[in-house]
C-alpha cells in the first residue's frame, strides 16, 4: 500500500497534542524493540528516527497519513510513543515515562488502535504485561506485534507465538519483520479496519 506520511509535531505535554481529527494509531513498545523500524517499513520512508541508543524518543511524534500527496486532510495519524523498559513500570504506566503518556492513552478520543510491539525472540516481559493490562483496563483496542520474527525458524515461531499469547493474555497477535516485510500487509489491513470503525 502506498501512503504519503508527513511529520506533524513532537509533543512533550498534553497541551501540545494536535487537535483531535483523524483516527489515530499509537505505536508502543519497550526500548529497542524495533518500533521505529516497523513504522518506517509501514510508511515506506524514514519518518521515524531509528537510534542505536535505546530510549531516545522522549516525546510523542505525530505523523499525518494520506493516500494522495496533494491531500491536505490526514486520513489517519500515527503516534510514535516513547519506548519504555528502563525503569519498572508502575500501575500508572511508569514513573520514567513522561507524564503526558497517561492522558494520551486514557483520554484521547480519536485513538483507534494501540499497536503494542514485543520482541518475539524473548519471553513476555513484565513491563509488556503491565502495559497490555493497562490498555485492557481502559478498554482500548489493541494488537500485539511480535517483532524480529525473521530471526525465528518455523517451529520456533509457533512456540514463541503460543508463549506470547499465553503470557500476555491476548488473542490479537501478529508476527512481523521490518526486514523481510512478513506480516506487513496483514498489519495494514488491521490498521485500516480500526481507522474506518473510529
């Protein structure tokens, strides 16, 4: 699918969020899980900054997505949230996450889908479990993406998928690889479906 992304702004405070308009897709994950790589693979461009230093993103970065370059109005908006995992996540998400994350996830009216990225090559992490439980408690639509799936053989993939489903207590789980493109068309379908329902 060909899309035309455009960077809108970086928000470091709830007051900086763009006015709610198009359906928003939020990307969340532990630092170094491959979030920026996945967003760039989806968009077909280097919009999200890929850093070798985990935890670099300290703001929510908003991107407008359209299907035609001349279209001014965003059809959907991607929100790239800061990575977590360096400090223990508390019940209110995390002391180390900036304070504006909670209001975004809890109150944003245009938030259509939360895409939670987890590393498919390791068991479910406590911080991932807490984040998913938090989103479920807020009745947010979510999809769990297992990243780095290209590093697993067919048999390992089945085992990892079962382990993550059980450990994270989710049904919606998709393995993707930014490197090979595996799972990307299914992910786009889920995003479009969530956006059209909002």
